[in-house]
C-alpha cells in the first residue's frame, strides 16, 4: 500500500503543483507525519521534490520537472468501472489507493480549467459511509478476494458463522456483491459442493492457493444473488413469524404513539392505568427497546425482563452515587 501512496504523492504534485502536507494527507487518507516520511523516501530515491514555507508554500517538483502519467492501464479502467457501479473500495486498501491514482491520472489528461472543476467538486461533495452510532464494520481481505477473482485462484478460508463456530473451507470465488456497505463473495464451496454466499467480514483468515479453477459458463452473478436474496428474506420472515416474546407493560396514561410499529396483542384500561400486551420477538430485542422507556413504562411480565431492568437501573444509580 505504501507504494501506491508514494505514486499518489508523485501524481498529485505532477498534476496540481505545490501542495501542503495536510492536503496530501487528507486526499491520501493518512497522517501528515506519514506524508513527511514518504517525501523523504521519494527524495532519497532521486525525485526532485522541494519545499517552501509560507501561506502559499508546500511541496512541489523542482522547476521544469514533469512526469508523464497520462496513459491509463488495464487496472485503471477496472477501478473506474467499479467506481461507476457504486462500489467504493475500503479505506487504506490497495484498491482504494489504485483508484485515487487512476483519478489523478485522469486529472492530468484534462485541461487546466477542467482540472479545477474536478478539484472544486471534490472539495464540495463528500460521502460519509460511517453509521451515526456504533462502529463501521470494515470488510477485510477485499484486495485478496479481488485478485483471486481476476486470476481465478482458489481460496482457503477460515469462516466464522453467526453463532461463532469456525470452519475451514476451500472456495472458488465467482463474484462479489456489495449491499449496504457490506461485502459478500459468491463462491463454490468444495466442502458443501454448492455455491454459497460468504460475508467477507466473517472470514478470519484467508490464503490464496496455487490452484486455478474454471468459471461455469452459465453462471450469472446478478441472477444468483437475486434468487439467493429472495430465499434469505423468506427464511428471515419465517423466523420472525415463529419468534414471539410477549411482554406486559403498564402506563399511567395512554401512550399509543410510543408503541407505534409494535404488534399490540391486547390493551385495557384499569382506573388511571393502561395495560398493554405486546410482542417484542425476543428477550434481547425487548431489553433494547424497553429500557430506554423505563422512566415511563413499568414492565409487569415476564419476570426476567423486569429483573433485568431493575438490575440495570440499580447499577446506574450506584454508579452515580459513587460520584
């Protein structure tokens, strides 16, 4: 990846002229300290990079030095194609650096006015794929899977199932699907003797084998995924339909809006209290939904949920008492 970053610095200086370390770091998604180290490496290798101080200063090539990086290669076209399909590479991967360098090559081939338009667009449009809450799930091993797909090489993986069990598989990757920023690989699994879908972030270790395979001529990635997706949705629906977790809660006034979106099995009014029976599917779901409402809702049943809320409330109370 460092090689691609070094090439990125060279092509940015080649196309944009003087650039500050902070701007280089931002475009190449690294730190300023790393940029300074990379500049030192480039200077030691004979690239004539100079630095100037001041508001308009930064790094640049010595006057008259220019690199011809206009010609696009096969890999560049491939990266542009993936980008046009909406497939954004993971940060700090070989593919992400290759795509940046490809875009810089394209900038170099345009007129000065057009280059300024591209730079302006980059400064004024930004895509943030991170979720508001929680951590973004990184999809590892993407570069290895991509190379395996293009070279038709088998992969040896250790795959972790949803419940934690890990199994060794030899797979023949037929294609990659990206959905909601999650990467999946459709591959023939030699253990199961059928095409399966593997979630990339559940692959603990991966190894490219020196064994080639042939793609089935009649295989369509789009058709396979659409069929597989429909089966998944159907199976998930059946699981949801067969999963129930009835909860009885008490309000001291009617709170219908609070329960919008939930399946209310029954409700009744007793004096100034409202009793609702709702289905929250599972204990875990009930804990996540009910606890944020526990200052307005009292859980009557089941006892395990009531006990969970009491224990968590006591823990919070003791934590603040210690302050």
